C-alpha cells in the first residue's frame, strides 16, 4: 500500500485533523508499543500498520 493511500484511509476514517493526532499520540500494542508514526518511521510496511489500526479501532472489513 502506498503511503498516500494509507493517509487517505486514515483521513477517511478519523477525519483530517484527528488522523494526524491519532498517528502521533495513540500507542498501540498491535504495533509493539509504538504509535503509527513511530512504526512507519521504523520501517513497518504501510499495509501492516493499516491492518493494526483496523484491528485496534474496529474498522469494519468492508472499509479495510
């Protein structure tokens, strides 16, 4: 998944402003105790980060 698609999906689900806040501030066990931004900076694949977000916040399968 391209990074631009990832951020589009984040904005679609959380809204433009909150997507960035969530990515910076929300530490997720699904990402090994990292935030979205930390996981991406550490080299995690965007599709894996997106899947972790979906699992953590309960995004329905049809929106994944």
